[in-house]
């Protein structure tokens, strides 16, 4: 296509028996327009892989995973991220701490600290 971008992916979450944990991930194909005359689009393998633990009685959720995509042009098109998320729910308020560290082709690290209010 000559569209600006699209992706196709398959995601999963497989529980670890007898625990609050599960293996989560996704794999797919990502395409985007480059606006270059010679090669007008770039294609990439899209992925994420990690674990998630939930303790509903304590209102705690913990995630750790790697995610990114791997293009073929070798021009900064292989960003990979490591992410760790911690959330604690108290009544209808969720307190969160999200950490992200960029690897290959992503030179940034971020920290997110916040709250979320649940209406239902």
C-alpha cells in the first residue's frame, strides 16, 4: 500500500497455574511510509514479551517486559524498550509508577508517576 502506516499483530496472555502471574506478549508485522524516493516504505517485525503479576486482594499489579520493532533499513528503525510498571489500587484510586528504558535506537529513559481514578 501507499498508506502512512499499518500493523497486524497477535497478542497473548498465558497464566502460570496456581499463581497470579502470566506470560504476556505480542508478535506482528509493522509497515510505515518513509517519504524517501528510493524506498517509500519500511517494514518491521513487531514484538513484546514479558510477565505480569496481579494480586487482586492487595490491589497490586506488576509488569516487566521488552517491546519494540525491528526494521530492515538500518537507519534508526530498530527501537527496543524495557518497561517496568507498578500499580496499587486503593478503593477507586490507582497509584502508578512506570519506568521505561530505551535500548537500541531509542536514547531516552522515562519515569511516570501518577494516579488514575476508576469511575465504576
